[in-house]
């Protein structure tokens, strides 16, 4: 994992994140939030912005 990859339960900041399993993107505006599982069941996200 690198600084652009996040797993469920990690804290992250605002940005756009893509599920590594299905490719769905989620945009978060909160200054800090906890990564939650994707609807597909994926648990790893990569920051894409």
C-alpha cells in the first residue's frame, strides 16, 4: 500500500476515491472521514484526484 491507497477503517481527507474491486468512485468533502466498504463488498480504495 502507498499513501494513495486506503482500506476500510482508515481515516482519510476530502477527495475522490475509486474502489479497486469495481471501479465505483466516491467523492468526499468532509475534512476527515472513515473509509467504509463499497456496495460491491470491496474494502480497498485508491485516491484519484
